């Protein structure tokens, strides 16, 4: 796992850092919570209709991609001496 950091800027303008792994995990969880909110708002399961199932699949795919992002980032090259 890399030790890459993500710069976070809070509403008050202050800055902090978070590991890329933690940041990606948090984004993925937020993304997944959208599924629950959509089902609650629509008062039906997203799998009940083909169009909603497609939206669900896209959201789940993006969540999975975000989770994998930290392991896919390439910084430098062994030959560069970074």
C-alpha cells in the first residue's frame, strides 16, 4: 500500500491530510449510501426496474473503482529512482 496523502480543505479554510486509502474508502461508503437514499426516496428497490438497476450497477461499479484507486496509482518508476 502506498503512503500517498490527499489534501483536505475544510469549510473554514484550514487544511489537513488524509491517506489516499482512507479517502477512497470514505468516498466509496458515501457513494454506496446514495443507493440507500435513492431507494428510500423512491420507496422501492432499485432492482425492481431495469433503468433503476442500471443506475445501481453504475454506482456500485464506481464505488468499486474508487476503492481500488489507491492500489492503482503509479508514482514514478523504479528506474527513475523516486
